[in-house]
């Protein structure tokens, strides 16, 4: 069995310059995914046709700039991430050749072999964020796993994270003692929530 060799990373995309090429259905999905995770992401959208859904998203976000014209290679200037979401496979291939020369990480819709990275399925509850990857094999399975995790992770998990942050700052002792205390604290919390779920069922 071949292992998933992807290295999971959480990027602070509000500090990056992002280019999205394409503003149709797939472009809307990419833009929505970026903005739902980071509303302050700095995104330039280039497309010869811009859908109403992309326009509506841009109206709500001052940091999204729409450019209605064909893609130009000069659009890659000073970009950190590129997302390609048109229906022109030939264009995608030409852009990827250039982004690799410029060492710009690129995601190409529905073409795993051209991607430098994938967008995973995301579970988020407050400050907790979990990324799920199937190595590009099945977004549907990733979606089902996301739904499962959203169901079993307690809604008050963010309260635990806030309390843990304060608790960690007050713990005394060496590193091992701190880890043992933190493990004990979180174990008891999760046991209480699982016990409650069993009774609810």
C-alpha cells in the first residue's frame, strides 16, 4: 500500500498574495474555501467571465480584487500562491510551467498531477481546526470523515482550549510534569463529554 507522503501545513494566508485564475463554479468554490478560513486573505481574481457568485463574495470582502480579462503571465508577479480554476487544461499546464520556474506553489482544480498542494476537507470548532486529506483520491470520503468528526467533537471544545491555555501558563514543574498534568486534564474532559454522548443516545 502506497503511503500518503503529503506534509500537512497550516498557512497564515492573510500574509500572502494569492492569485485565483477562473471565476466560474470551481473558482467560486476555491474563493469561498479561502475566505471561509481567512476572511482577510489578499486575493486577486482574474477571469474573462466573472460569475455572480464570485462578484457577491468580492463585494463582501475589500481584500478581494476582481480583474475581468484573460490571464497574463505578468499576473504572477509577487504572488505566493496560485489557484487555477478554469476549464482550459492547456492554459493550466502553461501556467504551471511558469509557476514552477518562479517557485510559486500552485493548486490546479481536478488535476492532482499538476498540483503542488491540495485543499483538504476542514473541520473547525472555534480555535480547533483539523485538515483531512485523501491524497487527492476521494474528496467525497474526506467530506464524510469531516462530517463524522464534526459530530463527535463536542461543541464546547473551544472552551477547553481557552482553559488549557490559561492552565498551561500556571503549571509549575519540569517539562514531563507539565505534560502529565495536561494529559490528565484533557483525558478527564473528553471522558466526561463521551459519557454525556452515550447517555444522550
